[in-house]
């Protein structure tokens, strides 16, 4: 999760909403990413989407069944769908997202075998988010 926070800080510095993601497969980091929606002008360029794409390319396949996604913010519905389709074994996220998180709108979006852990470094993840939006206002 600390690596995901580093990615979130990179997003913050680039003027992106500070969300970072890391994919680990068999104790090896196979992808690191952060939000690129502003940079790419693409609403789908969330950290999770970037990390899933990168991990799939790195591993040479679309299924990430032996992988864990670490992400600083609860995934949105779009990202939860991609997580489900990629069959990630595990998702670990920091801060919850009561406004846009998948648990509110699509709690069954993940693959049935995906294990979820939440609240990991949640205070640090949330503080970065709050700082970003306070700075923008």
C-alpha cells in the first residue's frame, strides 16, 4: 500500500486526483500506476484501469488470478467491473468512497472469488485526497 501511496502522491503533484495502484503477482510488483484522466483527457484512465492494463501486458494475459491490486481509494463501479473481468484474486484498498465507491452502487461487481480488504492506511489515503480537494477550492 505504501507503493500505491507513492503513486497517489505522483498523481497529486501532476494535478490528477491522487489515486495510486499497484499490482503484485507472486510477491513481485508487475504494475504501478496512478490516475491519468487529466493528462490523457480520458475519463477511463483511473489508476486501477492503468494498473490492470499494465499488469496484463507484463504477464502476457488478461486474467490476473494470482494477483493482488493495492489501491488507495475504494474502486468505482467501472474499475470494479474491470477488476471482476480480470479475475484479480485480491483487492486491498485504503480509504472508502461513500459517494462513488462500488460497494454502494455495485457490491457484486467483483469476481466471486476475489477477496477484499479495506481500510489499509486509510487515514493517510484519505488525508491526501482531502488535501488535494482543499487545494483545488
